[in-house]
C-alpha cells in the first residue's frame, strides 16, 4: 500500500512516544514528633502509599523525624527504614533536604519556634496543633504569607472531619451566619455515658480514663479549653476576624449533675458541650458570639445524636443553607487522615520549592484581605438564649409564686412541668423553660429566685431550637 511520506512518523517520533515523561520529584517530609498522631501518619502513608501517590501526582516520603527519644521514635515507626532520626527540631526545620515540616509534637512555646523557623527556611508546614494556632496563629499566618509558604492545619479541628477545608473552600462564596459544634470527644463521651447509663460526672470521667478517652489530667478537655481553641480557629475562617481566643466565653462540664442530664432528657433534650459562633447585629454593627458551654439540644437534632468521641459541626451559610459535618474527632489514624490530606494538597502544587507557586492560593485563616474593621465580640452577658431552670426544693414550692417572681425580674416562662426527684425520697423538681433571655438577666433572676424560695436553682442554656409552647 502506498503511504504518503509526510504521514509516516519519523523514528524520532516513535522514540519520543516510547519515552514516558519524567515523574515529578517526591515531596520530602520532615516530621516533628512520633507519638500517636505521628505514628498514625506513618502507618496510613505506608499502607495506602500507591493510592496516596496517585492522588497527589507525586510520591510523598517521610525522610526525617525529630524526636526527644529517637529509639522510641524508631520503634513507633517500625524501625523507620530510610529515615534520618534527629533530636533537634530546629535542625529539621532548616534541613535543605526537607520540603514540608509536620509539627505533631504539640505545645505553644517551642512549637512556635519550630514552625516559625520552618516557614522562614522556605518549608511549608502542616500541623495538628490547635493550641499553637489559637495562641499564635495570626503571627504565624503572617510569616507564612511573607515567605510564600503554606501553613495547613485541617487536623487541628475535629480530627478527620474536613471542616477547615469546607469553610475556606467549599463554602467560600457564602456569608456564614452561624456555626455550632461538638468539638471535644472526651467531653462528649462523658456526657453520652451520663445520659445513657445515668452516671455522675466523676464516674463517667473515671470510665473515660480507663478506656483511654480522657487523660490523667482531663482539664484541657472537660474545662472547655480544647473546644475554645478550635472555635477560635473556626470563627476566624468563618467570619474573616482575627483569632480571638481571649474573647471566647468558656465553661466546662465539671459542675454538671446527673440530675441536670435527667431533667434535660425529661423535657426532650440532650446535654452537649457546645462551641457556638454566631453573627448578629448589635447597635448598628456586626458582632460575633464566641462561647463554649454545656447546653440543652433537642434530642433529635444531629448534634444531639453524636455519641461517644464523635465530633460534629453545623454551619449556616446564606447561599448553601445548613450543612452538617461529623466524624471521628480524635485518634491516631483519624487525625492522620487530615494531616495526609494537607500533604496531598501540597504535593499537587506545581513547584513546591518556589514561593507562592500558584499565586496567593488558599489563605491560612480564610481570607486574604479583611474588609473593614474586624467584627466586635458580643459579651456573654448580652447573649440571648432560652434557659432551663431546675428547682430542687427542700420543701413544697408554690409554682404560681415562682412564676410571679421570675416575671418581676423580666423573665418569661414558656414551659413548666414537675419531674420526679433523682434521689429516692426527695421532693419533686420544678422544671422551667424560659423565653430567650439575656444571660446576665437570667443569672440575676436565678440568684434572686434561689434566695426567695430557698430552693437550689440549677440553670442551663438551651440551643438550636425555638422556644417550646406553654405546658399547663
């Protein structure tokens, strides 16, 4: 058959077609810390190496690890084959053979120096350290921007649940009006056991410690500090405000009684440690509520249905409406899932070694330019919510007198009922649900009611529902 010469590929074309393009260089990762999360990252990366590399478009390799005890680190990493083991994290941060530094050791002092040094030396940084970012996030974000580096922290909030990515990317076109979340697995486990098994706080905490859900010193979790760190980061991404940990109102769950949880269940609610950030108009300007505290949530609400150590976040956007995210909020491999997702994003950049390879990229705290003045934070005293008032009388109570006393203080009761005492032989409890009331007014009215009746009055806030109708 005659073939036109110009249509015949030259031998050189055949040769070039056979030559595959050279693969991009591997993303070289240096890891600080080889504890629960670090060893989880190592295991998941090795187990899913081919899949991760295919999705990243290049190999991801851990080439160096810095740890106080290198022998223990090697054991945690199955002998750490091909990995340089160092004792000085600052040496790793300056290592020219490392493209990305994983900071997985925790803390806010030395960790700040390690992350700062890595950014200055041209490394991208991935961290799971919510305390570091809630305390020093503004300064570290500025350093990352100056040096054209990425500071990624999906694993710092809600473990495996991609809530940072959702706010910064998936919901980026929305004006976020509110978010509310169960963000601490330890506290949620304790509250789940108090509700399901009728345990008191101390017994539920002891069980959580025995199962490894709670630390020997559980203060960081049960006092609300951990949830406050996460809320400060979420609010910065949602509302374009600075990270304001100092402005978060924080209450924990230590003082909750078994009877509080039982009273909530009697009325159709579950008690959760909620982290809430909500935008509202205040004296002609936008203000943000920032608060972490126990609250009653309707029993069939998605947040109320989160059991054990599960985390969840509800986000309201003006275009998307309501979006709900939930999943494992802690643990080695769930947290490693989020760490590796950030590494895959970095590996997909065209040139990891050059500053700002794709322009400004995704901003560290959700926005490149803050428009106008940062929103004010609404004082907790001015926040309006319904309240549960649980009256534990030592003697008979006059319901009508109680309602009149509250009305004199400007508190409207929307629902009232009597409940059997938690302790056998005790007096029945009077349970009252109020209309939305400013927090300071509710606290003042509670104190006066206690003095007037002689009853112990327990107060809990109610969230995520409209006030119920009157019950006669």
